[in-house]
């Protein structure tokens, strides 16, 4: 992939969790790049390694049992994995921010919303408490929370799920980061609130030329919002493409299965397509291509069962890891 315009670049990232039951390889040889001002979507079933990839970028993998065993994560010219804790704290929440998956567990129930927002502001900026409090009110106003002067003094339990998600976004953008990682930002929200949250992210992106790493399993959101997409399966990337190409012509059988499972208006009276089988246990991944036990193409192919395909560029901007993909070469 080209380095032109890349603000964040992940190279050959591998993350493992060392447990009493064995080593779980949560992320293996993952590489992708995010362009300035663009939205990059990381999609796949639960447990495929999406959130672990995001936490690795933030250097928030719990150690032990987790460990980043290989790779590079470049933010501009700096490899984040080589920075000491102090320098990383200067980037985390400041230049790269994250909206976590569950706002109720991410917000501290014993502190007010305002206290939690100004903590991030004062940590990274030389502002007085009064200035930081005024900024917190402004952040709540920017994310569409009514009566922010009152809400800033309230506690998380006094707000709805949608409001708490907006507070998480307000905290994340309080220092105007260059990259925002949004991990399932609309999970457990109703459709109307989902649309409002996503519209808000679009507005903030346009205002600040912010790059977004959008982690989701909702392909409808991806089709509408993403510029580029990486499909992840069982710790590895199966396919990378721009959003239009991926939806028009998916190359990997797993991607094809995901797209077929989307509900459509002409499906009335028909059963939705499902990808057969189950997501493999990271402690006991199958040999060869990890998707082969569920794949309609290579389930009986000996090479698929023994040799794992690497992610390979098969046409400009299109990368896939499948022995059967057009142009891959067997």
C-alpha cells in the first residue's frame, strides 16, 4: 500500500495472550494504512481480533497475559511500539483517541461527566480548571447534548445510552486528535440514535480533517460511511479494498458470505444466507487457511488445509488472502 497521505500505518502486527490453557494468537501479521481525513473500517465477526488491534494501537493491551509479539505501528514517522510510557501518554488521548465499545463501563460512575472530560484536557493541555471546564461544556454542546451547562455536572447513570455515547465522543475529541478509533460506536443503540452518532462523527471528521478507524460488524454502516475496508477473520486480514470495490466485487469467500447475509428488500419470504460453521477457537486454530472448514470453495482442497495464504495484492488497491481468488496464483 502507498505511503502517500497515510497518517497511521500498521505493519505485521501480532498479539498473543499467554494463558494456562495455552497461547491464544489474537492478531497475526496484520498490516493496513489509514489516510488523513478518511474513514478506514475494520470488519468481521466477534472474536476475530478487531478490538485487540485497536487496543494495540493505543498500547492498552493488558500485560500479562497479553503481549505485542511483533510488528510496527507508525504514527507519522514514529513507531508507537518503541516509545516509552511517558511519550506514549502524550499521544494517547491527545493525538490518537478512542471511543470504547461500552460507554457505561468506560465512564467512571463516581465522577461527574465534566470531571472526566477535563481530566483529559488538563493532562494534555496547559489550561486552568476554569478553562478546561468551559471546554468541557463546549465539547458537550458540539456533540449535541442539550443544556450542556447542566449536563456537565451530572453523573453517567443520569444519562441514556445515546447520551453516554456522546459523552465518550466528547471526551475523545476534547484534544482534537488526528486519529479517532471508534470501536462499535453504535452497539446497543436504537437505529435513530445510531444515525445521529454516525452523522456526528462525519461532522467532526469534516471539521477537523480527522481520520477514523471504524471497528464494526455492521456492513450497512461500512457501505455508507467507509472509504477503505479491511475484512478480518480469525486473527488475520482476509481482504482489503476501497469500500465500493469490496461491495461490488468481493474476492474472498468469507467476504462474499458476509455480504450475502445482509438483509435485502427482495428477500421477503426467504431465509437469510448464513456462513456455515463456527468461528474457530484462538487456542486451536485449524491448520492451513483458517477459513477452510467453513469455505464452500476449498474445504476439500489439500493446499487450503495445509498452507495458509498470505495477504497479497492481486490488483491495484485490492489485497486478498485466498488461493482461489482471481489473480492470486496457485
